[in-house]
């Protein structure tokens, strides 16, 4: 009975002397013995054919305690000044071969204008999305002045056409954006609140981001409200736009949240932090008129508990023509639209849509999108726009 402890001691010495190789061999044999007895495992660990060499120990040199890596704050961009942005539209419209440009001037400069010539002018205007009513008005005015004045010289024809187009766009319309904060009777700061509405696909969320850049370039402080809670990427997209110019975004932590509550929180933050302008991006769903009215009406009612909207901007795609106008009428009716933002008015669009939009909806175009760049949103100026069309 005294032999057993000596056997255990000898076994331990052998294991220590043999190192990992002997121990590994004993473990492998034990596993094979267990499998032979019916207790096998799904995965069998095999004994390596060669024993890996031990990695050399790293030499640790004394030194200062490692400090955490400093994370860089996102780079804040400086938006381009808004002054002079619309001047860039001249070249783009001139390169697009707009029917309101060189072709109209060439017809009006002919020695004698026949009925076929006037029909050609009418066709060009309609193709440019000017609309039937405005086209008729423009043709009657041109017929009268050409007959009375006998204008034929190219420069005189251009001046005549320019004056009629400017009159058609109604330069007397108020196109200023109401972005001035106000003060309540009790002295509370109230931000200017702008709701941005429109059908999905018109570039609405992008336009909100670009408008934030316009306001920042003009020295305004801004807060964004991501009230389009039904489109998963809308809040992320808006937050990215805001981060680029150091503008905070108020958003919900879940998809499908109540848009009115997001709008309320954004406006409340604008009040508490004494922000100049709060831009609220709304959903662009248009399933039915009643649902749209209820949703937008609730946003207006709830946000008005802090500050009532000073602007309701409708975003339209300049390339959609009549299709976009039919949907825009619904928004204009239910949302109390105060201004139009016309996007994608670059070389692919026809400038006449501006005339038709104003006539159909009864509100002025206040901003136009000139392209895909982050600063391609400009305040609309009638004279600059007409000069861009005529080249």
C-alpha cells in the first residue's frame, strides 16, 4: 500500500521532465481511449505531426504609459458665399441649348415673320414647359411689339424678348426667405421655423442640407429636424449634411416615430439654444390627400406650441414637368406653401418650368438647384435667370 504514492511521484517527475510533448501524448492517448469506450466527440483534435517552435519573447523596454489615441473631430466645411451663385446658371443654361435661348432669338430676328414662324415660336415655348397660358400671353405681347416697333436687329430683339420674359416671371413677387428669429411677448427667443415638404425623389432631404449651407454661409445658426421618420436613410443623410457645416440634427432613435414629436423637439432646441433658423425635413409620402393633410397639420400644430412656421417650402424636380405639378397642387393646398424650391435645373432641364410653377401654384420660386454640388443651391433672381436663358 505504501508503493502507490511513490508511483504518483515518479509519474509527476516524468511529466515535468518530458514537458509538453509527454503531456500532449498522454492527453491524446486518453482521448483515443475515451472514444474507443463509446464516448467520442463530434470534432476530434489530432496530434500535430511536428511540434511548433515557441515564439521568442518580446523585449519590453521601459517607457511612459501609453496614452489613448486622440480621435479627430469631423472637419467642418465653409460653404461658398450665396452672392453670385446664380451667375453660374448662365453658362449651364446656355450649354443646354434651351428653346428659350438662341432658337427663339433666331426666329424673331428674321426679316419677316409669317404665321409659320409664330407657330414655331409657340412650339418652342411649349416644349420648354412654359405652359399654355403663359405662352399665349407672351406671344400676344411679342406680336404687338414686333409689329409696332418693327424690331429686327438681334440686340433689339434680345432686349424685347428679355423684357417680356422678366414680366412673365413677375419680379414684384417677394422671394425673400423669412429666416429672422423673433421674440415672444415674454421676451423668449423664438427661432424662424422652415418646413420643407415635397414628394419623395425630388431631392427634398438633400435640399434641406444644401439650404442649411446657404444659411450658414449667410451667417445664420441652424438646427435640423429629421421629421421624415418613415424613410430609414433620411435621418442619416440629414445628419451627414449637418455635420459637414457643424449644424446639429434632432432625430428619433427609432424608425417610424411620430414626425410631429421630432419637429417639436427641434423647434424647442432652437428656442432654448437661441438658434436663428430651424429646418424641418418632412416625409414625402403621398398615398392620399387626407393622410397627408393630417400628418402635415399635426406637425404644424405641435411645433407651433413653441414657434409657428415662418416658411413652408415645396421642393419640386424641374425635370418632371406636368407630373410634378399635379402632385405639387396637393401639397400647396394642404400645407400652406409660401415658396418653391426648384431642383435639378441644370443643363438637362428647360427653364420655362419656373413660369408654369408660379402660375399654377400662385407662390414664388425662391430657390433653385443648379446641379449636384453641395453649394449648387441659389436664391432665385429673375434678371439673372432670364439672362442665363438667353445666353
